RNA sequence: UCCUCCUUAGCUCAGUUGGUUAGAGCACAUGACUGUUAAUCAUGGGGUCCUAGGUUCAAGUCCUAGAGGGGGAGCCA
C-alpha cells in the first residue's frame, strides 16, 4: 500500500486542504455506515476531529469481496484514494478509494453500536464506546473547548493557575461527605489505646481524604499572588442520585485579593458569558448537531445568556417576591429558609426568565468563611441560578477579620486549632478577598443541552457506579 | 437516603380479563437495484420475558423480596 501522509477529516471538510482536490490522499478513521449496491459502496468515515464524516466511494470491481465484507460499522480503516468533488448531494468532496487497509474489524454480532440511534441510558452502560457516537463526540469535543476557554479566560486576565491538593487532611471544608484516603489494611486496622483507629501508622501519619473543594488552599494563593484559579477534580461522597450530581466532578474556583462581592459578581457573570460565547464561536458544528437532535432552542438560549444581563437580587427581596407570588409551593416561604429547588426555579424560569444572582443570604444557611454584613444577620454570599440546572456557581466575599472568623467557626463547631494554617491568612496581612466555584459539568449541561450530568463526563462516577 | 415509574430479541418497544407455538420496527445475514445520505425493497435467522421465591390446573401477565435503570425530592457545584 502506498505510503501517503494522512490528512485529518476536519481539514478536508473545512477547507484547509482544498488544494488536495484531484490528488491522491490518505485518511484514517472509523466506519459509521456502509451502504450501496452490487457495483458501488459508500463508506462514511469519521476520525473524531469533527462531527462530519468523509464519504469514501468504493468501486467494487476494484476490491476483493472478502475485504468489503470485513468493513462494517465500527471497523477502523486506512484509506488511500483520490479526493474529488462529490457526484452526489450531501457533501462537497469525497474520496474515490484506490487502496484500503483494515486496521481493526468490529464483529457485527458483538459490536454494540449501530447506525441507528441509541438511547442515552443504553450508551451510559457502554460508556467506554460511546465517544464513537455523534452525540458523545460532539459533547466531548465541546468539553475540551470549554476547558481550554477556562484557561484562556483567566490567563488573558492575569490570573495564575493554582494547583490545590487533591489529597487533603482538612475535614472542615464543610462542602460535603469525604472519601477517605488510606493505605491501612482495612481488614486489620491498627487501634490506639483508646480503641480508635491509629492514623499515626497511616501513609501520611494522619487522617486524609479526597478534596471536596480547593477553596481554602485557593485563598492562600490569592493572598500572595493576587488572582488565582483552580481547575481540578473534586470528590463528594454524598449519596446523591440525581441528574445534576457526580461523586467525582471538575470545579473551577477563582479566588481574588481585593475583590469585593460586586467585583466577584462581575467576574462570574463575564466568565460564564465568555465560555458560552466561546462555544457559540468555536463549536458551531457540534452545537448545530446537538440542537437538531436534542434541543431545538439550544443556540437561541446560549445567545440569550450572552446578550442579557443577569438579574442581581438580595435574598430578602427574593423572599418578598416568593411570598407575593400566586404560585403554590410545597415548602413554605419565609425569611431564613434555605431556598428549595421549586423556589429557585420559580425565580429563574417564571418570574425573571433569566439567570439570577442571589446575594446576602442569612448567615445560618451559609458557610463559616463568608463575610458578615453589618446587619449581623446576613453574609456576602452569591449563588448564580440557571434555568433547568439550578445552582451553577456558589461564591462569596470572604471574612477577612480573624476574630469574626474564629467566632463563627466556634459557633458552627469547627476547631480553630485544626485550621491554624488557614487562619494564618487572616493573622498575617489579611486582606479583603472573594471567590466562587463553578461546576464544570453543570456548565457543560447548559452549553450542550444535555439533561443528565452523567452524559457530559467521559467516565461518570456516581453512587454504586465506578465502572471503566 | 426518600417518593415514583420501568426492566420482554443486539437496540427501541407492543403483548387485552392469567390460557395453545411471545410479536413489530430497526440492527444483522442473503438476494435485488449503476451514486447512496439513518438508502430502499424482498426473504431469513435471532428470546434466561432482570433474579429468587410464592399463588394457580395454567404466570411475560398476579403477590413478596432483591438487583439494575429513569424521573422527582434532599444535599450541593
């Protein structure tokens, strides 16, 4: 077989290789469909670079019947052929095959993917093969684009990418149940004289867990480098079985010295708009596919978010709106309650019909590190609520006063002694600062139009499910 | 964790008041067709009715328990 340089399908279809028309080229990829008659076959070949396929035209008089039989949906091919303008409709160019090598066959009796559509539930059971479908190819290309855009956004604004630890000894982050990390033999755990587990014999000589948030370590970065962001995996051992929760997910947590809550909101809003706009500009083919297949208003909704200001509202005002609404709520509304899903949905989807930033929550329902307002009742918290997916961002201005922070920790039962390293930020050169966390997969739900969070991460981790 | 619905061919599903040999579409195989676009048409093969118990002359169908999945709730990002 002639040794030709491989050209990626994205370059063939997006014009970068138009000068190749009339020449013999090489493409490599996986067979999506094969159809045809006794004299001619059409193979739709996809190499993952783009959602579209290149059509390979095979004159059956020139190829052995046995080779053609082995070319089935899912097989991987190396094809040499002449790039020509297509004689059929549906594509501009196609390849008239001269030589075909089969890299890998896909047995039709056992290969689970077919030409026709599958349910997302079925594809979840074969998560190791689903990236070969149009849908998941589009989603995971967009996942990459969004991750890249995150770094570009912050780099362009002078933020530093800060690596907070994945293994942590702090269990006071207060964001949820933690996965324990240990090398102790769990069948024969060493005990101390009090009958408790003797962690001094463990790998780190102490009790350790997987992080539930990089925020506390992020504050250390902000109070030295000025503006940092983290972007890494996060783990929560909550028994949450919903389409919006994973036990292993990715979170972006910027933290900025000298930012107040207003600055924090401005950053968060421009960040989300930047990401959505980046998707509109750079993921056009994939968005159009997802819109056609799953969500007819997807692109319109993304454009709406880019073009419109988010509503900014104090918690107290939100309670008033809810109390004055004619809507019947399952959970009663009153100042001091933690807003339920139905309340958030009413505000975002019915009352304002826009993303909403809620601020100044009662201190009792928020974390200890949030800055207390002068009213003595509320804290400088902000949640950004999105249609359909709910809370996409949670953040706050942080309490910079050492005394107030210690007082609040004692009120909620956290021992300040164990958080000495964190309190040192307030003890030495404390500064006003703010930050927030964005759930990466929740953002992906919004930009892809998917409705189940298990469909926007390659290998979802949820309670009772850690296959692959 | 709670509520609720679902589990029948490789996939998506039908299956009546419990009753003879469990069906369809797609996929797959074979054949037809000189260019198809999720090609089309014809023919054919293909079943642990989720698992374990129970009721009954008789269970895919009814009952109990379990497993897996969907949706909703809580927790949150």
